[in-house]
C-alpha cells in the first residue's frame, strides 16, 4: 500500500486488513477519532506506536507528554505542521 491508497482507506469504515496498529492509529486520527487513534497507538509499545503516540499528544496540545513519547520512539520532537508530521510518519510506516 502506498500513501495514496492509505489516504483512500480513510474513507472506509474499517482499516485495511493487516494494517499495523500504528497505521490504524493514524487512520483513526485522520477520521477525527483521537481516542480510538490513541487506543491503537498505545496498544503496542514499539517505536512506530510510540512515534504515533507522540504525534497524537502533540496534536492534543500536551507537549510534555508528547516529548516523553518522542524520546521513547527515539525521535526528535517535531516542530513543523501536524499535517506534515502525519504524512511523514505514514510514509515511513508504509515503507
């Protein structure tokens, strides 16, 4: 799946079969369901989930908590737009 396919999947009721929890989190976020996105991001504490978790807390405005999750993900804290960060994470996860 590429970024264009992933963006199209946002319109579907459910995530694509076999998508990672981190991708599911980004997808739920794009659909406006921050809580479902957060549940997916924290369901698996790996680098990808931690990175999405950081992004979600940054989006929420909880910068201190976001910083914790960026450190857990081994990533520098983002400072650009939320849209650009969402896309960069999605592209990285999609490979």
